[in-house]
C-alpha cells in the first residue's frame, strides 16, 4: 500500500514537471532574446574590410597583371621547334633538277643574348653534303650567334624580363597602399558613426527634458502660477530641440550609409544596426620615446610610399644600364648552316662571320643615358622626401593624440561645470527665482559641452588610427587578398 502511494506521488510530480516544461523553455528563450546585441568593434570593421571589400579584392588582380607581364617577358626566350622545307630548280651537269633540303631543329635564345640552334637535315635530290655527313643525304646542323659587345648580358629583352620580375613586388606595394588607405578611412568613418549616435542621444535626452518642462509650465500657467508667455517660451524650446534632433538623425543616416561602404556582404554594402553602437573606450597611454623612434625607423622601410620609390629606382637602374650598353659598338659572331638550297647543293654547308658596326653620333643612346640618369637623381631626392614625410606623419599623429587627450580632459571638466550650473538653475526655477529662458540657456550650454566632449573622444580615436597608418602598421597584404583565377572566354 505504501509502495503504491509512493509511485502515485512520483507520477504526479512528473506530470507537473512535464506540464511546466514548455513554460520553462519559453522563459529560457525569453531570457536569450533579452540578451543585448554584441557591440560593433573597430577590429571587426577592419577585419570586414580585409575580408570582403571590393577595392581590396580588386587590388589583388595586380598580381595577375604582374604574372602576365612576367610570362610575356619570358616569351621572348621560348625555344621554338622549326621545320624548314626548301626546294629549288637548278641546272646541274646540263640537266634541270629539283634539289633542296628539309631541316628540323630547335631554336633557343638565352637572356644573355646568345642564340643557338641544333637539329637534323635531310637532303632532297642529287646533292653532296659538304660537312658533317651522316649516311646518305643526312647531316646534323648546329648554329649560334653571340653578341660580343652590345647586347651581351644586357639587351632589351633581358631588361624587360628584369623589369617584369619587379612587377610582383610592385603589385604587393599597391595592394598595401590600398589597404592602408581603406583601413584608415574605415576607422575614421567608424568613429564618426559612433559619435553621430552619441550626439543624437544627447539631443534626444535634451528634447525629453524640454517636453517635460513644457508640460509642467503649461499646468502652472493654467493654475495662474506663471505667465502665459513662459508657456510659449517652453514650447518654442521644444520645437527648437526637435529640429536639432532631426538634423542629428540625418547625420546618423549619413554616417551609416558611409560606413556601409566598408562593410560588404555578398557583393552589397551592409548597414550596421544602431543597437550595436559601442561606448568609447578609455584613453590609453602614449607610446614612449623609444617606441616612437623604433616606429619611425620601421615606417621608413614599411610604408608603401617609400617602398614604391625604391622599386621605381630599381626599374630605372635597369633602363640606365641598358642605355649605357647601347653606347657600345655592335660586334656579333655567327656560325650557322647554309639556308639556301642553291648554296647547299654547290657544297657550301656552313657559314661563319663576324659583324661589327660602330655608330658615330650615338644621339639616341646618349639621350637615353641622360634621361635615365636624370630620373635616378630625382629618385634619390624623392626617397629623402618620402622618408622625411614618414617622420612628419608620425609626429603629426602623436601631436593629434596628445591634443585630443587634453581636449577630452578639458571638455569633461567643462561638462561637469555646465551640469552643475544647469542643476542650480533648475533649482532656482523651481523656487521661482529665475525664468524659463535662463534654464534653457543653461541646458543648451550643458548640451554643447557634452557634444564637445563626444567629438574630442572621437577625434582621439581617429588620431590613434592615424598613428597606425603613419607607422605603416596596416601596410601588409592580408591573406584574404587572393588573385582571382583567370578563365579565358570560350
């Protein structure tokens, strides 16, 4: 009997537990839905830019262009398989005969300027092979051409190959420059977006205060405690603050649209939600003098602008070396099999020669040398300017950080004083010792002080982003910048 009652009691408890299960799940879901949204951080915005911004993705195609240029330059040294068939009608021993040859050989050209050929020749018709005969009417054929002065190791094709070898580092620099500018612009726009929401919140609170006072003054005017003109004054202040709030809301929309151009999802801009607006982080300590000096030294080698000048100077040095080589006389040594059927039949198997050509005025070559030398001197000066520009940018960013930090402290102190005056004026108004006009003026001063404080906080954060840009911290190509595979159209 006791056991039966125990089982019944357990059954009732299970029934109540099962009955309460849906309500418990609903409570958990409600609790999960009530969780606040995750604030949108600057790190998330910058990672979003790295991951999906079209301009950064598009800059990755620069590597495709660089590889295409390298392949095009290598094309000048591609080995070529040649099959040459020649036949001529000649009079031999009083008879008209058809004689000739069929050559199959490989033509190879080296970047040093040396050109070589090697293959096999089969004679056609009644012929006599003069050199290197192998069997009847067959012989190996070999040839070469060597520039002994102009063109040896330095020639237009080899110069183009060296320039194309610098195209890939140059593409990396262009990608880094694009990334630097995009991240700086994204950081500045992000803090403008945060500041716009904070400024609108200030105006929203000020409007709520004005509406509450208008209701109070209106009730007191009906009771005859204040003049009807005070009601007009309070209503006018409400309309004024409504107009300012509308302008602040328009500023929010504008900053949202601008920020969305940095937040791309599925090839379309994404507008951030207002619920994800974060609070301004606390100011951080300024970097020490040793850290700043190290950052300046590193920035001189990491900033894309400086690296680009170095690449341009290397490319100009290639042109200068080529121009100086063109001042040399032409001296070529050649050896190749006879390429005319008639000469071949007459017994001329190979020809050897040395060609020398000496230009007198050399106007073109001297002009190229002068032009390249002038560019080289200019690049030296540009390099010095870029390095000094880096130093000035770092100092400018530090100055912006220091002044913004000072503004934050002063603006916050001004805000505290303005709020003290505002509270005192409200107390005086409640005692009937002042008018609505003076209360409105105190509140406007408080709102302006808070706006200045918010702008100082935003400028401080933008100055920190400017420092990161100045030292070249964003000048590295992200892993997400992968060149798009080229597919030729069918």
